[in-house]
């Protein structure tokens, strides 16, 4: 009978732990919802200003039209010959491409959310070799042009300054052959020869300066045979991604500087861009993003994953007090303390939207520890026991904060924490006669 009562007691406590999973899951759902609101705020800024930006080119484009006679089988099976016209483009990538610029950061507020934006003051230099366009039967070549891909042309501030072989040329709307990959601009070039054959020599040296507004991220496609990219900013928290990492970078409180050197031998961007003229194919790029140094939603979500551990450890402490000190704790009191532990995470996410994350954590932890210390001093009939539990909870909250601040070592620290807690419990209970305690724990739990 005694064993059955202990088993029932353990089952009740276990059921309460499972029950408290419901509010913890609801809180995690709230965090995900706030993340969606944050993403919507980013979309609103992108719609009103300009979105994430990317740069492709410049590249030289030589359009052509070709007529050929083909044999066609009609509905009756009769074979006839007809003239068909095909249109296409020849893309010439720069032999050397140099992209430089400074991302000047700013922030836009949408309600409670802050969205990083920037103005990119860019300088682009491209060098091309002469291109022969040999005669092909039935093919005629049109006017060549420079094409420049920009993801969101609304971000252009003022008029870009384009110089081709030392002379200024006005850019026109539309990316021409690059439209399948990106929006953008183009500028006409001259060719030497006639529509059947000749040499494309105009645009050996291209220089371009412009200011481009964007939201959060900037990508550059390394279309040159030899591509060099240098980007600097006063934003101290960059995130480098894409297909290539910078070969040199420095990041400190004053900002960052990053440099890429990409060869066409190491990149498939040129071939991918050519395929993109006829099919929607992804193109390799290098990307830098201005990120929030403290993503409160990611940290709060990670914190809630430890919520069930908080509840379980607290309930284990209660159970030890019940058995060792013969203090009766009602299941309802277990539940109230568990809810107080769960409400910490809701306070954390709501306060972190208003103040710094560490401040929100400190306020939330102090409020919940103070509440539970006051309540437990009455439940355990001793302010000393209440103070002891408050101290243990303070250590637990402190350990969680260290876990959140050490993302790379979170698994190791969490494993060591669990091992240490288990070792402590085993050390405390190593000399307990559980059979004797079970004989004394025959009375059903009652409210104090």
C-alpha cells in the first residue's frame, strides 16, 4: 500500500509536469508569432523603401537574330519547309571586375520593431577584351549594350554616373538580357562592322558610381574572370553568407571591412548566368547582411526549451523536501509554482521588446524569484527554506543566462549543468533509506 501511494504521488507530479508543457508551448507559439510580426515589419520597410539588394555585372550583351529553314510535317503528313526566326544573346563577362563601396547603415522603426537599412555608395570598374562576332549563316547581330542587374531599382538614389572608355553615357531602364535573373539598367554600345560580322570593342573600360538603398542584405555576383569586392560599413554586426566567404575581414565596434577575391575557375556564376537567360537558375553570389546583434526572439525561444528543465528540477526539490523534512506540499501548490516558472518566459519576451535583453532577463528573473521565494516561505513554513529555494532558482536562472550567451558552447555547458545537478541530488540522497521514508509517507497530501 505504501509503495502504491508513493507511485501515485510520483504519477501526480509527473502529470503536473506534462500539464505545464501546455503553457510553455503556448509561450513558444507567442514567440513565433512575434517573429512573424518582425518579418512583416521587414517586408513593409522593403515595400516602402527597397528590399534586399543584389548586383550583377556589368556585362556586355550582343543580341542576334537568326533565320533558318526547317522541315515541318503538317496534319495530313505532308512535309513542307518554312522559315523560322530565332532570337538570342551573346553574353561577354568582364575580364576584371572591381566592386568597392561603403554601406552606410540606418534603422527604420515599424511599431516595436527596428529594421536595419543601408545606403550603399558603390564604385564599379570593369574591363573587357575585344570580342569578334564571326559570320553565321542566316544570323544578323543587333546593337550591343551594357547590362547591369539590380534587384530593386527603386533603391537607386539620384542618377548613376556611367563612363565607358572615358565618355559619359546615360543609363536606360531595363536589364535587357538579364531580366530573367534580375531587374536593372542598360546602356547602348557601338560595334565595328556590319550586322553580319565585326568586332565588339566599345566598352573596354567601364566605370560606374551610384548610391543604392537597401534593407538588411547586399549580394554581389562574381561575374568577372577575376572579381575583387571590397565592402566596408560602420555596422559592427555583419553576417557573411552566400557561396563565398571573405578572404580578409576585420570586425570591431567601429564597423567592418571585408574583401573577396573570386576567380571564374572557382565559381560557376558565369555559366549559371548564361543558363538563366533561358531558365530560372540560381546564381552564386557573395552576401553581407546587417543583422541585429541580439535577436531577442531567437534567445527567448532557446530559453523556453529549458523551461521543462526548470519545472522538473523545482519539483524534484519539492519532492525531496516532502520526503526528507516530512513537509506536505499539495499538487495545487506544485502547479502554482510551475506556472510562476512558466510566466518568466512570457515576461522575458514582452520586456525584451522594450528594453535590452539582459535588462529584460534581469527584471523577469528578479520578479519571478521574488514571487516564488515569498510563496514558498509560506508553503514550506519557513522563510529559511523559502530563501534557500530562491537562492537555488537564482543559480538556475544565472546558468540559463550563461547558456543563452554562449551559443557555440551551449550543448557542452548544458550537459555539464545537468550532470552537476544530478550528481548533487545523488550526493544529497546517497544515505537516505527510501523504504523507511516510504513507510512514513503514508498520509495523503493536504493543504497546509
